[in-house]
């Protein structure tokens, strides 16, 4: 079996056990009266199964993502790209140019233009 598939299956199993613990804590703490709803309903086992399955999907995905990200190589170099200096000879060419604007001097002139 390829190593990546083995890694994925291992993380799905870990996610399953985390989901079991999470659903168990949800029922133990009776969040949103969930324990009462599941235990007194005639199809509560479906709700319990769906909670476990969907939380397994979430937690196994998180486990797999963490495992993949931990496989990255450590950055030994300085990183960040080239360290070229900023040319300062162009800075003198960037000067503010005044632009004349005709602005009304009083409020009446502003209202008349509309």
C-alpha cells in the first residue's frame, strides 16, 4: 500500500476516535438538550450515527492537513527573495505638481452651481 494512503487511513482512524470523544462530550454535557433528543427519539441512533460520521470527516481532514503540513522541510535559507537596494536617484523626479482647481468661495456659489 502506498505510504500516502497509509497516512490517510491512519489519520481517518485518529479522526474517528476524536469524533467519538467529541460526540460523547456533547452528549455528556447535554448541549442544546441533545442527549434528551437522541435518547428519547425512536430514530435517535440515526442522529448519533450522523454526528459521528460528519465529525469524523471534519476531524480526520484536520488531522490529515496537520500531518501533511508537518512534512514540510525546514527553511534553512534567509528566504524572502532578492535584497536589492531601492534606487534613490529616481526619488528626485517624483515631485508634487500643483493642479489649479476652481473652487467656489462661498456656500451660495456652491448651491448655484447645482
